[in-house]
């Protein structure tokens, strides 16, 4: 019986070459599955025809844009997910969604093998395979670029020998991955971490140094989920797409960092995530207004760990699911509006209001109507300071005895 392989197909050189290569190496039929997560690349029908032209016995296009926005990007907003306090998990968020659809395709076609185009040096191999291990541990995994020491030169030579319908002469100096949530750029001259990024590498954002009028936006949240811009309700995909355009036009969301990869090396990455950075800034501010202090303090720890687990490919892990239960519970009262000024590369919060706010004007004001009983403060401060006072007295006593 001929083996069947489901391939995560992007339409690029590596995964196009993988179709005939896997067919030959494994004596298998290859089913190409391309997932549309809002990457704004080539026409998905063109990608489908290319897969068939490269020898796939079947090619499927999955429009997962709305699913990606609602079920993956919005949970990242709820968790204020910024890996190393900066990176909004652009690539990491899309991988578990892709895995989910690969597993569905394997079940549909009776495939026993799943393949991807990742190398052995990056994070994505872990994200794909950890997800597959959680959802379909019976499936085997083959990664041509990693398992068969597949270099770009070998891929180009193989493509030419097979007359594959792909452009093998055009070579970008960068490795680029993009989706609705953002864009990641690496390699090329960026590998020298002293080199500054140039404007040519950016696509989702305009130069923040250019003169332009500010843009003011009001984002409405209901239980932690963004639901409207400027009072107009949007689907998750529509909201992120519009905010990408508006915040991107102001140069918001550029990140240049050296990050700690899961495989143990440090890597220089340049990211663009206009909507991601803007939404997280707004959400964090609304949480400041609506979440009780001790919950908020603990949630910062949960948020950090949530982001690390997703970055590390553990979207389907028990711990991530448990943390998400806490995050979702805390979102109950995160409802209201946040006003931001988008300008010169920054999303600046200028206003916030909520029917579930914990901010009490009468307690906060220093003017007439102040409801805060300041006479209670003296005893509170004395009790709060007592442990430190006792420790200081103990230290002085021991010091005196030693002399």
C-alpha cells in the first residue's frame, strides 16, 4: 500500500521541492496543505496550482484567517503575550493552528506521515512536532531540510532537474515569515548584530520618523476581547487587519532584538506587529483599570509563562491550558474602551473608561469630595512597616553585641 504524506505547503522553494523529493524517497503520495493565516503573499489559488504542478496528488487551501484572529491572536492579547517582554509571538501563534489542520487533512486522506519544511536550527520544527505529538502521536514526521541535510543549492539543483514550476533564481537575502499578526525578518546582513535594520526590510510599517498627522483610535473590549474600533463592531480578522493598516501607517510595531531561541542559540530578529503591539498596549491599560491588585500582580507571572510556553511550541500542553483558564477567568470584567494616539512609532494611551472599573474618583481625588479617610493611614503604615522595623532592631542589637 502506497504511503500518504501530508505536507505543510507554503508555495516556496523548499516545500515545492519537497513534493517530488518525498514522493521519491518515501515512495509516497503527497497531499499539499496550505493554510491562509493572512500572510498577504501570493494568490492562494496560484499556490494550489503550483503544488499540483510539482506533483502533489491533491492540494488543499484552508482559509483560517478568521480562526487565527479569534482563537489564537485574541488569546495572546488576553495574556499580554510578549516573549522576553518584546516579541508578540508572530510565528509561534500560527504553528498550532497549522498543526491542527494538518492533522485534520491526514485523517481525511488516510495519511500516516506529516512533513514540514523546517530546518534543525529553528524553533518551528519543535512547534510543529510538539503539536503533532499532542494531537496525533501516531503520525510520523519527516522534515526534508533537516532529515536529509537539504541545502538551498541542492534544492535549486533538484528543482531544475525536475523542471518544477517555481522561480529558483530569485533569492531574497532574508528569511521572512508573515501572517495577520505580524512579520518576522532574519538572516542576511542582519546576522551581524551591529548592523542596523534598513527601511527596505519593512513591509507592514511606514518609517516612524516621517512627518504625518496623528491617528486617534478608540478600541472597545468585552471580557478581554477587542470587538470594535471607533464604535464600529468588527470581526476579529477585520479588526486586526484595519489596525495593522492604521498603526502600520504610523510606524508602530517595529522590534529589533536578539532573542533566546528554544534550541539554545541566540538569534537576531526584526519584527513588525502594528496591531499586536497596539492591542496589547490597550488591553494592558484596561486591565489596570478593571483587575484587582493581587490578581494583576499574579497575572503578570502567568502572562510571562503563557508566552514562553507558546514560544516553546507547547500550545497544547496541560500547563498552558491551565494558565489559560486563569487568564480567561480574570478577563470577566475587562470590558470598556481605551483611546490611543497612534503617532511616530508609538501607540500612546490617552483615555480609558469602563462600567466595571475599580477606579473610584471620590477615593482618588485630592480635591473637594475626597472620600478617602486619611486618619486610617497612620496605623496602616505603622503595621506595614513593623516587620522591617523589627528586623532593623535585631540587626543593630547583634552588631552591638559583636562589638
